[in-house]
C-alpha cells in the first residue's frame, strides 16, 4: 500500500502549520520550504479549510493557520479524508470483484485485519505527536542498536545461459 502524494502534502501542510501555531503562514512559504508546487498546496489548503482544520485569510497579512489544537487532529482521520481507495485486494469491493476465490478465500480477512491495525496505529497518533515543537511521543521507539536481520529469499532465481 502506498499513500498518494496528495496525502503526503496534506500531512506536510498540517505539520508545518502546527510548528508555527503563533503565526499565519503562506502557501508560497510552505511551497518553498517543502519544494512543492504552490498550485498543489492551494488545493490541499482549500480542502483542509473545507474540513474545518485550517483557517485561510486572503489579502495583505493573510495566510493559513490551524483552527484546531494539534492534539485534537487524529492522523487516521486525515489519511481517511485525503485518500480515495483502501481496497488492498480486488475482493474488498464486492460490487466490482470478479475473484473466483471469494467463497473460500482467507486473504480478504487477512488484509482486512492488517488494514484495521494500520488505522488503529494512525488513530493513536495526533498532529501534536508529529509537530517538531512537541516532545517525542511515547509510541515512537528509539532505533535499536542491533543490526537488522538479513532476509534471504526462499527461492533463488537461476539465470539460464542462451
């Protein structure tokens, strides 16, 4: 599963605004800071304003600021609102599924459980947990000093000579 760039930009805008709660920020400032298109960020900001997360003010001295406290904005809610499709496998949408295994397949249940765990984790985090000015959240573990295990493939691909 991969999040859309739109969701990435949405989270960046919210984190940037959370880090600067005491001031209005401009779309141009955020675009320059993140190296992103102003046009993309304008759409993101308009959507976030429509959701009641951002306040926008036009004109001289205008800008963008958070309307809610960062601790009241759950990351899971933000991701749900900005992503359009969480069908990990075809059978998640029964109206369009053509899977012949649906009657006895356990894959849908496995992926459904994994997706629920994903959202349980995201719902446990708020924008305050991601803001730079906030102390490190308790659910983020420090990197281990142990090296990661080497994962070897079960099957080796053998290249045949021509």
